[in-house]
């Protein structure tokens, strides 16, 4: 009974652990699209159904079930070791979805084949004990299936890379296979096999732990750094004089450029903000990324405090390669909080700001509605001081501006940034005072703009401002009305988002 319960627990633990890893890998390869989770879940469930059907056939036949379990788990171990690399090889191929579906289904099927066998082995033939023995096997599997995602998601992925986690799961599956074979072979063989397995796993774990992600990562030039943790995956690329390129979840997340003349990352969207409101004393930045925007905000002359909320501490590690960005964290005015932006705002209702900045990720990514929905904008508004300003990246979602205009009296587009307030800020961009304010900005003790940059500054200040009515007219010609984003409709992620069949949604 104990052996069958252990087998049931372990297969549940390993099966759901592998599901978490496949979600992480598949989502990364598919640009963090919201459909990724559903895709993996569907084919994992199909694999469980298929695997359980095969397992049932073994139970009905004249087989040595411990031997069958050992063989199946050994094959599963080898598959878990090789399948991520097979997927990585096909990640940029036209049939990557077919390949992913087949590998995910097969991975689930191997573990699921053992589950009915564990039931058969653990169920007592005594009629009065059938229910009790059956329930124990079930409970063992449920406990394993519950603990697997928790241990893998909150511990393994915080310590190891995705590649290393696949290796660990393969090793545990192989050990479970040896356990099943223990009834057939001598104990010294198991000890020797376990020692050899430990040595091989140690070698594999230490060898280039980020190679799997490197093979799937966006091809943006020479890859500089890969950072993996339980929150996600951050990759940085060499970018030359335009600044290194930062990706989060395999999606563009900014550059390290701090030069307004180069302006490769359109920092003009940030640089105009000091001209919009006098005495920007208290600033909140939601989403730090590599820290380029944070560093520039430290140049705003009147700023007294800068609160920064970043959900992924991996960016702090990435910043160590960029001393200028990293130095912003040493500024006594800066206070960094590792948390979800919405949760942090709810937990600090007393905090009030003159300016809130959010360089939002692409509107079609999973969970982006958390930052674009009307409910979130209403929450942000409660944290603005009188005549405070909220600005965020719509990433060209017209519905984001429609939502901003639904919450704020004055919401307009500056390039692809919504600048929202209850005052009309547009006139502040005109005149000599705005040029004077931008010309006075200093970063690390040096002028941010080179001498005689009035023409460049004027071009920033005179960028066309797009109103909601102009945007509505443009989209009405395309046959659709703009809609307000809410927590319930998730329109930017699904109705007007991108699909898994999109080759590269960032290029659309």
C-alpha cells in the first residue's frame, strides 16, 4: 500500500511540475501571449487522458505492473531530458505549435500511464477495504499534484534555471523508475545506478544553465545576459551606441540609452514631463525595467522622493551591468519596492504623488489589463495630488486612450503615451519656459542636453498631440468603435490582441 501511494504521490508531483515548466518555456517562446497557458493546459489534459487510457490496458493485461511502471518512467525521464531541446530546435519553425503540442501531450501521457497502475497496485482485493485503499492512492496523487507546482514554481525556479528544473524533474523521474525496478533487481545495482545518476545530473546542472533559453530567446543581436527567477526571464542584448536592448519574457522592454540626442528609446516621452507641472515633488514609477527612466527622473530638479514599484527583482541583477542606471538606486530620494503595482497601491492608500509614470508593456501580453483597465486607472487617480499627472505607454492600443479619457478629464496622446490629468496640460508645452526647464536638466552633474539644443528640445515639445476624437475618427473609418478596457472584458489581450499563430506580434 505505501509503495503504491508513494508512486501515486510522485507521479502527481512530477506531472504538475512539468506542466509548470512547459508553461514557462512555451510562454517565453511565444512572447508571453495570454493564450500560451490555455494551449499548454489543453494539450496537457489531452495527454493525461491518453496516458490513463494506455495505463488501463496494462492493468487489464497479464503484466508485471512494477516492471511496466519502471520502464514507462525511465522512458519518461529520457523524454523530459530531451523534449525541451527538441522544442527549442523548432521554436522558430512554422510548425512550432504542432511540435509544442506533441511534446506537451507526450510528456503528460507518460506520467498519466502510471496513475491507474498505482491505483491497481494500491487497491486492496478485500471488499471491505477497497474504498479506503482507493482513497489513499487518490489523496496521495492529489497531494503530489498540489505540492508539485508550489515547490517548482516558488522554490525550484527561484534557485535554478528552467533548463536545470527540467533536468531535476528528469532525474527524480529516473529515481522513481529505479524504485519501481527495486522489486526485480538487487539493491547494490540500485545504489550504483543512483550514484552514476547523481554524477551525470550534477554535470548537466553545472553546464551552461541558460543555454535552453538562449536558443529560444529573441534574435536581437549578441545576447549579453540571461537572468531567470520565479518571476520570469530577463535577457539583455548588446545594442551599440543606441544602448543595450532589454527584454522581459522574450518581449522588448526598453534600452539603456540616456542620450536625448540619440533618443533610440524615445526618452522624449519622459523628458517633456517636467514642463507639464511646477514642483514635481513626489514621483511614482510603476515598472523599473533596467532603470533608464528612473535614472532620468533623478534629473528632474524639484523631485524630492521617487517611489519605484517593480515586480521582478531580476532587473536589479541586470542593472549591475549598467553602472549609471544602477547608481539611481543609491540616490537617497529613491525607494524601491518589489511588488505588483496594483497590489502596492492598494496597500498604500495614503501615498500621494504629483506624477505617476508607467512605461507599460505591450497591450497584447498576458495580464496587461491589470495595468490598462479602468479599475486600475481609477485606483491610480486616488493617488494623485491636486493637478497631478499620470502618464503611461498605450503601446498603440487606441482603447487605452479611450479608457484614460473615461477616467480623467484631459487624456491625450503624446506619441504612444497617454498623458492624463484633470487639467489641460497641453499649453504647458508651448513657450520659452518649457524650453528653459528642459535645458536646465542635469544628469550626474552634467547637462542632459548638449549646448545649443534648443531646436531638438523644441521638436520634443512640438510633437503632435492626438485627442480622443481624432483617434475615434481614425478607427471609425476602419469599422470599429473604441472601447473601455475593464477587468472583466480583457479586450486588449483577447478581442484586440495577438494570436499564437502571429509570427512576431512585436513587428505587427
